[in-house]
C-alpha cells in the first residue's frame, strides 16, 4: 500500500481523507445493510447501487442491518447532526460503512465509493445523435460567416456523442469505443479491491451548477440524462436548464400551444427546419432522473428580452405587434416583451404556473440580461408605464418588470434568480443575482443583502475555446471576489451560494458537448466542492490535480466521454 499521506484518485477531492492501510475485497458474498432511521435509505441508494451492480457484476443483495454482517458488507446509515450533503466513509478489511446527512450526502458518498473502484467497473453511456434538432440528426452546415482561427480544427465534428470527437479517424473512434465497452464488462464473479481509509466530507459551496442551453442547439432527453450522470459523478448539484430564447422555445406549455408549434422551430442555414421541444412528460422525467442523482433542475424562462421565439408565436406581446420569425442568428435583438402591456404579465403568469407544476425547484431563473431599450423608448404604452410607476429610464423599467414576476414567484414560495443586469433596478426580496460579467455583480448583490451565484465569463464559460478559458483557469475559479471586496461585507445579509459553469450552445451541437464540458468541468467541480488552497497558497496545486485527472480520465473514457486527449488533461 502507498503511504498514508498519498492523495487518492478522487475528483472532486474530499475535505478529509486518510489511508489507513490494507484493502477491502467486494465479492459475490458482499451484502448491503441499511441501518434503521427516519428515511428510506434503500430507496435513495437504489439508482447508485444498481449502477454498482451493473459495473461490478456483483448481486449486492440487501439484508437488514440487524442480521449482522456476513463476509464483506456495505453498511449505510444516517449521520446525525450534519448538513444534508455531508457524509463519512470508512473502509476496513471487514467492509464499508457509509453514513450521510440526507439523500444528497448518501448519493455523494456512493459516488466516492464508485471512484475508489477501478475504471473497469464503468459502462459506456448511451450514444446519441450528432444534432437532433435536424430531421436527419446530422450536424448542420458550417455558418457562412464563421471560420475557425488559423491552425485550429473545426468545432463541427462528425462523431456522435459517445465517440471520441477529438481528431481520431472514425475507425479509431469505433475501436476506442469498442475497447471501452469491452473493458467495462465485469469478469464473472469478480473480486474488487478497495483501499482501507477514512473520509469525512461535505461541500465547500451549496450551489455547484452547470448551465445547459437547449435553445441555440437542441439536445435529446437521452443526452441530458447522460450529462446528469456525469454531473452527479462529479458532485455537481444544479442543472440550470435554459429553455427559452430568441432561437427557440423548448418547453411545452399546454395553455399556449403556439409556443412550441411555432416558437420551437427555425430555418437552418441550408433552409432545413431546425428545432424541437420537451413535452411536459419529458420535463418531469428529467426532473425525476436528476433528483435521483442528487441534482435539482432549475428552469430558466427568459424575460423581458431574449424572447423572439415567444413573440413569433404571439406577436401581440411585443411593443410593435408585428409578426417576426423565430431568430436564426446569434446575438441580442431589440424586439422584447412590451412592459406597458398588462397582457404580457398575464401570459407570463400562465406560463410560469405550468412551469411551477413541472419543476419543484425552489429556484426559478428569469434571465433579465441583455435587454435593449430601443422598443420601450419608442412605445407609448411603455412610456406611460414609466411615468405611472415613477421610473426614470429603461433600466429601471427592466428592474420593475423583473420585480413584478419575482414577487409573483415569491408569493408561491419560489425564489427568482436573475443575471447581474437586474441590479440596475430595485430587487424583490429573496431574489438571487447570478453574476456573469465578472465578480462585481455578486459583490453588489451581497452589499444589498441578496444572495449571489458567481459565473464569470472569464473563468467558467465553457462555450469559450480552451485557449481563452482553459482547465487551469476553471480549476483556479474562486467564487469570492478575488480583489477581497467580500471582506468589507461582513455585516451584509447576502451570501455567496456558490458558482456555476455555463455551456451556451451557439456553436455547440450535441456532438460537441463532451469536449466542451470535459475535462474542464472536472476542475470546476474541484473548485466548488473541495476546500480552498491550504497553507496560505493563493492557487490550487495544478500539477497534483492533473495527476489525479490523468487517472480519472480512464474512468471518463470508459464511460465514452469524448475529447480527452492527453494534451487537454
């Protein structure tokens, strides 16, 4: 065995981990024992135990804890008086004992146990189409106005997600996938060895998020499940699902059917109809699938801007009231919801009533960013609204608009989230600010007594090329303001909830998700879960992290994650 101070090959790294010497063998006689308590631990553990059964080939039958261990056992119980996401894991030669504060802690503890097993236990995740927004499932033609930088490969590969889209030939990709599938098949009646150790763990931040934009490019439900599985492996617990945009409305709203009949579709650059949407049944499925893996799905219904798809379906909700197509280009567009039209707020309340029924999340994202004032400045109804409400300009009108909806949500027990532009106006009580244009928005939110999520484009926008935002940058992300301004906010009621990586999909069809998200999301998970650098160090030990990542990448390859060439680790 390695010395007790050796770092374990875990990502993210636990708060405390000590190797105690020796090994524990899981074999065909291993049982799972659940201690009695106030919750249904067996139900909570079921998805992860099923995954371990498939990967190891072990039956892992459940037996009452009172029966006592027979051979090696995995014992699961409660961790009294600890936060929900906390867990302890003790492995001795006699077996494994996992105790957790609540459901989430149990899931994270089982994910740690999984990472302690060899990568051979992993099975490839299902493959999905290159781009399901097109009828043929293929990648769209390259936009005529975009070319890759000199010497850079095109970001439009031909591989399906689950193959290695990182420059290998198709034959090599298929061989690599077949090898991964073969390696993932467990041997008959195998014995799996675990190191004896003691882990006491809980996250640094409560909000460890990943935004997925399903509007610019559409993803299959299977691809979202796949992403959720990978998020859970890395203890990320918030899927921020961007569902409405200028280029597509992706969620079925039964009282407003034109949102998907019209707003879910646009013409691709070669004239092919592009789009898709999620039925309410599919949305509920995604929510339940994520919850079983420790993840809350936070929907975003964008307002008052980035709504051209909605206005294509219901043009009377705009200031001009003219018919406009669903937008086909990327950018910021002047036609937005009319702030002077009461029907707009009735419409949004109808939509959000159905959203609240589909998504039990305590948080609903309202967007609030990139809202040009052009149409409001020209609109008599909007000018009348500003005069009646005593608002000086379009920025204050945007704040008023978001505040109306945030207050409506609060009356129904939900908290609104808005991008940092919402700070231009007064915020409704309980509103959370997501700071994307740097760290200043989070600092100002806390100063005003509001909680903040930190998502600076400089550190965690994974749609950017790795030359701009590389693995080391994401690993070095610190949600607290690096200029130390948070120190002056000691008396403020506002808190930093955590951080969130963002995957905007203007240039990311489904086939490119893997290589844009990984391995950078591994660094983000470390930054948000693991303790800050110790001993007064300002930065994490990149070399030590990379050493763990090289080991961890074997697991990701076995799962079929693409784009994990050695040069990117």
